[in-house]
C-alpha cells in the first residue's frame, strides 16, 4: 500500500487542530502557514511529497 501525503493539506490539518486546542494561537499559526506555503511556492516545491 502506497500512501502519499501532500504537505499543504497536512499542514492545514495540523494548524486546524492547534487552533481548536489553543484559539489564541490563530494569528501565529496563520502567519507561519502563509510563510511556509509562500517559501514552498517560491522555491518550486509545488510537487513536494512526504
């Protein structure tokens, strides 16, 4: 069985869980998520798989 996870949905899932557990982290989680997605886009990691 082959399991391929994309980094975007995985990060979204982790961010969503953290926001549910600690709502005060929302601003930081969104900022970090956007920075990471931007860096992945800039450096051509669009096809990055885990």
